[in-house]
C-alpha cells in the first residue's frame, strides 16, 4: 500500500450552497430567487422538488457547524443567498439576512473554521431576472453593489471570497441547454451572459481592491476532461473544444485578457458573436489571489460531425460510474490541473468542489458508502500527483458536507458525506465522513 502524503500546510474543507441547504425560503425577509420560480414550474425538477425546506440549515446551522468541528476541517465554503440580503436584488438591505450570516460566520470562527464565502451560487433575485437577468448589464452593477455590502459587513471576519460559482453552468447550462434556472435555450443569449458574468467578476475584484479589504478573492469555474480517442488531429481538436469551453473560455479573459480565438471562431460559425463594450476586457483581467477548481468527471471522446454544439461524441469505455451516471475519471482531474498550470502559471489553487453521488441509505444507523470513499481516494491520489508535479494547490474542499437539493435532480441524488433524512431532517455521518476525518487528522491515507 502506498502512503499518499499531503503538504503540511494543506487546508481541508467541505462545501455547500445556500439554496441547496438553507430552506426557510419565506423567512427572515428573504426575497424570491430564480430557483424558487424554476423549481415550482412543473416539469423542471424531478418529483416537483424544491428548496423550501431543503436541509433546514437556516435553523440548524449550529448543529451543522458542530459536525464540521468534529470532522476537523480548516475551511467551510458556503454561499450567500443574494435575495436574503437584497430581496429585490437592489434597493433596501434586509438586515435579518445579514444577521443570519453573521450568526453562521461567528459560529464557524468559534469552532476554529475559516469561512470561505461564495457570493453567487445561482440564486439570482427573481426581480432582476424579470428585467433580463444576467443579459441586462444593470445586473452587473447590482451584483457589485451586493458584493460591496458583503465585503464591508464581513470585513475582518471572512478572509476568503469567491465571486462566482461555475460560470459555465450559470450561462450555458442554464441559458443554452436550459436544464437549470432560468431555463432558456438560446446560444447567443448564453454566450453573452458568460461575458457579463466575467465583467461582473472583474468589477467585483476591482471593488474589493478599492475597499482595501483584508483577505483574498478568486472565482470557481467548473472543469471537465475529454481524453482523445486517438491521436488524430480531429479527435484532439474536438476534445480541446469541450475542455476549452469550460477552462479557457472563462480563464483566458481573467488571466490573459482575451477570449480563446479557437472558440471565438467556432461560435462565429454558429452565428454567435459577443457584444464586448470598451474597457470590458481590461475589467475582467484583474489579478485574482487564488483560483477555485470544481471537478467531477471526464470521458474518452472523438470527433463526430454535427454532434452537439462542438462536434464530438463520447466513446463508452465502461468506466465505473457514480449513481448520477458520471464516469469516474481521476486522470482527468490530474490533466485539468496540469493544463491550468501550463496555461496560467503558478496561481494558487483551491479545489472548491470534488465529490461523488452515491445514494446509500442508513442500515442500523450506519451509512456504508464505500463507493464514495474509493472516489475520494482516487481523486486525492490524482491531486497528490498534481502537487508532486508542481501545481500550487493550497487546499481541498469536498462536495458536499451533506446530502441536499441537487438542482434539477431534486432530492434523488446524494453527494454528502453526511446523510440527511428529508422527512425528519436527521443527519447521519456516513463512513466517508469518518474516512475523510481520518485523512484530515493524518494529512495522509493509504492507497
């Protein structure tokens, strides 16, 4: 058995998102979000599930922080519900919303856990969506205003900030593929929104610097990896297009100040062009302190003309899959990290999401989720490879602390290291929780 050792200063953590765990959607002065609207529209979410109660973390945050303290994590990544702070997206601040996050952050700090705050994990105020959402540049200014309130309010308490979670999902999954809120299916719209998101990110980073806030700021794109089926150029190019749609499309503007030309040209062939206003690219190209990386899965793929947006097809290699159907592909995790290092240098990286869906239920009070433990072992080994290869990894944050509302999948898919009974809201620590605790305590595991 090989011992997989991590750097002494490695930070360990877990992650959640506001709409997925908080519940209390009609309490504490919170406004309506696009996910409230989307989830309550028939046909959008499995079983008609919604986040009204979720894990009820709004009321049970103290219990949840106790679980994190026992786990021994250094960092808890959570997100703020924008409509809890500004029920209408702009205008009057809701003090009750701020008070809730103060209680949460204070409890974390008491427990010796560093709060990492994601400003936007998809719950756009519905009032802003009614005016065009992220396609309306006024939403950019509303977001910067909301961010400024959060920065000032939590200055000295929260030292690590993320502007956006998974901008690919906010733009393309939600406005082109249409399976997430607000559910549009328009490539031009989605592509323009991707640009507005990056402008919002850049303006927020600028505001953070102007305010002189003590701390660090970054963003958290999701990534994937397609391994070419062969060494034929058309296969390599097809895989590069898909990888680049997640990585280069959102990282090149931030780190290089330009969009990747190969994708600009590809979108142009599809009749899509960005409306870039003067100064946008300079705004986006603000130095960030760290980069969050979310990774779950990858595939083997090859070129296929007119297949999907980017002309590729997956080749089934009979990899093991998690219960949500995603292939387990830890080599892709290593390859993603190496590609980012090769493209953008030694930017400090936090793995802000990595985890797996296994729908194991408690038996005699115990949840035996061996599949999740295997997944974590494989991906932490790939992470160790990347660190040994010079990738500047500062921390690993697994998704998720607990089972929760899994967006369009409702409550049918479980990603937590803690099981949640959605009827009683009882929390049960899974075998993976105890495995992860031991790994954190030791800073190594045997593989």
